């Protein structure tokens, strides 16, 4: 069939694009998209490019601009065109960056800032490049060649992104060779089983360093935030005081409510606030927003600090909204004195009606809105002294009832609560609301960038209104899209229902997406940070399928954890032509592509165990594992084994034992497949028998359990937890477990000592009015926060990735180094499946 001819208008565009220097294929490609083709045509005609000496390379860049800059204004797009024609923009990466820059920086353009942002004039000698790479790698916690992709990705987040990509890659490889020796991989004797399918390693995050995820913090939403001190103030002296207090450094805060456990969505807020401050060598507070004593519990405070530290971040200072209760009260009184606040006695129903009610009718002012200032002051004092019960009186801000923004309709500033506070006891009968507290605490702590999610966009106006009404320093609130995972729930109220009604075991049940549950499941904190970083930060919400999160975990683990022989459902194999006392020790690498992880020794004996799935009685042409008439290779073994016969349980007909022969004479035919196995050798403790292997599937059946009828619980998957007893792992598990636990404890102590030292150096009141005392219930950094059984992770070959559960009892972990690790009396081993080796197409697995 002859190729279909282009439409006349398309052919006309192709000819036009060829006239500015595009080759036929490039011109045809540029004409495919109506939108970008129209933009490119406009650029050509507006700038009369046909009559100018445009070379092919510049033509390609102009075509790229038509795609990347289609939404730019005419003036901004023209600026980019001139930057291409005068030779400042030389690559498509630079054009892409220019389009982003001009989208947020309309003309007139600061040329120096534009050039710096777009890599204009960047040049570096080979020697300088190597030195820069060496400096970067020396300051990072890379451990070997498995971190190569991470290093290159991190460097591409710096100005070295403008270096020649091949030269950059070669420089990184040369420095890695200097530090870690030549790149080599241990070669196993047999191929790894074909059943295992894992993705290529992804860049693994370095969450606690300022150098990680540089592109996230220097580009896009975060890259275009204001510089310290650029946020406008109602008085110039407020800016001057702010700069003197911050010394020009970025100050952010992570302000969780201590009324529940953090979930996966909070990991983005932690990453953004702590990461942005670290990238700019600034400070990030952990501030507990403890203004509702009715919902707060001590365990939540402890868990929040522990989770932040587990993710790899250390708070500069730990503060509480309650630290500022005295000053907040003083400012509330001042608000009334300025006639910008009043005490209201309306019921909730009356307030709703005054705001337009169900019909969204005209708004009416509260009958108390214009009461005399002295009267409101007296009423507020009565609220403070316990004269009123909850609901009988509130302090409201006198804002703008004519505003189209509901967050300006006289918000509540204080309410009466008869609950003792965990830190202030019974001192207060009134407590400030979030809308009154948050912006003022940001002001007290000289926050330079108040970063929050987009559901607070409407709150920005009231945030700024209150700061200006009281004439205090006004931080700048900026909003980014929140992270949501489909197929789960993150509502604290709904999770509490699941816990109380027994659908899950607790808040840390690995089927949940609370961060303590993900930690217990064995998900490494670096995998979470890497995942969040890969999503970028913008104003759009990230609605991500759980399977994508699982794939990110899988990619992170693939190059990071050792691999052990494992059989999930053991089937006994007797190799009949080996003597009863046959014993051969085999040394195998713990990871074929990461020699730095070391190796383990496993015994091979007459009796071994294979997985039930690796044997079948009915053979087929596409089946290459063990079956009657077939032989199969043993992974890392010296020779294949061939089927001889099998035994069955008369009662069930189930195969209980396979008799095989070792093909250990002559030159055996190379097997088509290799299977995993473990040997029985009691003197060495082989195999390691797992008391419980917990396999977690998705807790809910659909992508959106919230719409289930009659409620989300109707969508619960009744088969979300599978427990397998009696799985077997190679004896190398014990050494691996002890080393992983010991290394984690050492790293934890090192980090904690540094954190405590830094906290001591940063001690002292944050601002005037902040308390100087130290409460006994204030959570503090400790080594125990970072160390748990979940740090023992491995890949069970052909099975899945696993971590040890906290229900386990492994006495050898606390024994001296010179004691050979192994099972002790009273031990109990529980493994959690972190993720499968690949996505299960039959059901969504966790």
C-alpha cells in the first residue's frame, strides 16, 4: 500500500519549516502537533526567520521552543527566540529551562538571572569537572558502584547539568574507580532463576543531605520561590528585624497536629520542608500544633519525632504552639483593642445562617460584631476565667464579610475547651484555633517560607490579614499539591475505625499506609524519599496508584539488599546417589552486581528442600523446572539433579518427597533452568525455619474505597493477609541479620549524638515570649528511635523482598561479636513481605 499523503495544510507547514533549516524528518515531526506547529509558524512569521541565516541546530531549538513555550506570552517567547538566535541557548535542555523561567518571570527579564538559570555561558575544563565530582562524592554517603546512578542524578541537579553528559558520566566513573576500585560483579556458577523479574536499579535517595534531589529544590515550584526577605511587609522595619534574626538563612517548619500517626502523604510535607531548608543550608523546625487538647496524646508526639528522624531528617528545634500561648493571648487582646476582634455568642447554626445558609444567600453580620471594644475585652476575660462553657462564647476576627473568600468571613480565633492540656495543665480554659495560631507562630519563629498544601490556598488571605492587622512580621505562604495514594485511605478517623473494629491489628499494621506501618513492613526510608522526590513538587496534586509506589520500593531494594536462597513452601528432595554424610560448602555472592555486599557460605547435602512451585507431575514444553523425565539446575550448585521418583501422602495425594539423582559424572548437559534450594544440615543450623511469613495484599478491593456503599468498610478485601508457616531460608541469614542490626545501631548512635550536639548548640528561646523551661514529656532524639527489626532486609531469591517483623525474638542480635549467630531457645522468627519481585497481574499486592 502506498503511504498516505500529508494533508495540504500539513505539507505546507513542512515546507515552511524546511525553509528555516529543519531536515525533512524534523519538519514532519514539528508539523504533527497542531498546537506546537501553530506556535512555530507564528515564531517564523513574527520574526521573519526565512530571511535570516538560521542554521539547522538553531532551527531544532526553535522547534523545541514551540513545544516547550507554547503557553508563553508573545514578549516572553520572543525573548527566548532572540536568546537562541544570538547563541546564548545552545541545547534543548537550555530551551526547556528558558521556557520554565520565562513562564514565571515575565518581561522585563533580569538577564543575568536568566543566563544563570539557563546555563548560558557555562564552561568547565575536564580537570575542574573531575574535581567538582570528587568533592560532591566525598561529601555524600555513597558506599559503592551501586550508587553510580544516584551520583550522576544528583550531579545533574547542580549546575553540572550543563556539562557534556558523556564527560560527566566518565568523570563520575573515574572518581568511583578511585574510591571503590574497578567495577566488577561476582559471577555466579549458575544463572539466577528465571522466575525472578526485577526492574533496573533506580537512584536511591540520600534523604538527610542537602545535596539530594537538587533538581526538585532548584527547579519548578520550589525553584521559583522568593528569596529570604523578599516577602513584602507592612512596615520596612519588620523586614529588617526578620533578616537580622534569620541572618538571611531559609527557615521552614513542619507543623503536624499530634492527634494521630503520620501517613504517606505527610512524607511529602516532611521532604519539602526539611529538604528545602537543607538544600539552602537553612533550618527547619518541628513544631507540634497542639492547640486541641481533646484530641492529643503523648504517643503521637513521640511517634512524629521518631518518624521524622527515621525518614532521615533532624529538626533544628522542636517547638510547640503551646510554647506561645501567653503571647498568643496577648495578641488576641491586642486584636480586640484594635477593633479587629470581637466576642460572639452565636450558635453554630446561627453562624451558618449568617453566612448564607443552605441557599447560599446574602451574608449578615453577627449581632455582636459591633459591640464596644471594652465590652469584648471584658467578655474575653470572662472566657479566659472559665465563666463560659464550650459553645457559649468565641472570639472572632473582624475580617471582610463582603469578600468572595469564605476564609475572610470572621473566622474563630479562640474557643472555650474544658480539657487539661498535656503541657500547660489546667492553666487555660480557652485555646486558639489553627487560623489564629499558625500564621502567628510562623511569624514568631521568623519562618521564611511557610510551605503547605493547596487546600490552604484560601487560608492565605486570612493568614496575611491577621499578620498585618497586628503589624507583625508576615511570612509568605506558598502552596504545593499534596500526595495521595489510590486504593487506600489516610483519614485518621477511618483508620481508627479499622483498628477499633479489628479489621487491622493496629496503626502499624503493614496493610496500612501510615508511615509506622510502612516502616514495620520493611520499606526503607530512603525508598520513600526517593519516591516522593521522583514525583517532583508542583501545585498539582499527585494521585498515585499504590502499584507505582510499590515499584519505586522494588527498584530501590533491587540494588541495595542482599539475596538469600529461600523456599516459601518447602518440598523435600533426597539425592539418592549421594552418601548419607555428603557435605559440600559453597560460597555464593550476596548480590551478583554488588560485590561490596560480600558473600555467604551454604551447605549442600543429600537432603535439600525446593519450593513446591518448582515441581509438577504434568510436564509441558514450556515448563523447564523439575518434573518426571527432567533435570534442573540448582542455583549456585555444582551440578543439576534429575527426577527419579516421588512419594505421596496416601490420605491427600499430595507429593511429600522427590527422589532425584545428582548428574555429577562426566559432563552433564547444561540445564535450561535453575531453581533455589536450601539444604538440611543440622550442625550448621541449616535451614533457617521461619515461624511466620506474612504476605500482605491490598486492604481494599477498589482504587477508591471511600465511594463504597454503605461505607469504605464494604470495600475491604477479606484475603488481605496471608500467613505461611515453615518457610526456609539459607543459614547465611543469621550473619546477615546480626550485621544489619549492628550496623544500624552504630549508624543510629552516630546520628543521634550529632543531633543532640546540634540541638544543644541551637538551644535557647526562639523569640521573645518563648518558654525557656524543658518539659519532661518533650520527645527527644534517641538511638532507639532509628533501630528496629525492620532494618534486617533481604531478597528471597525468586520469592520476594522481606524484612524481619518486630514480633520476632532473635537473641543472637544482642550477643557479642565473637559469638557465632544462630537460633537460640525461645527464638521466634517472623518475616514481612515488603513487596513482591514484580507486580502480580492477578491481584494487587502490597
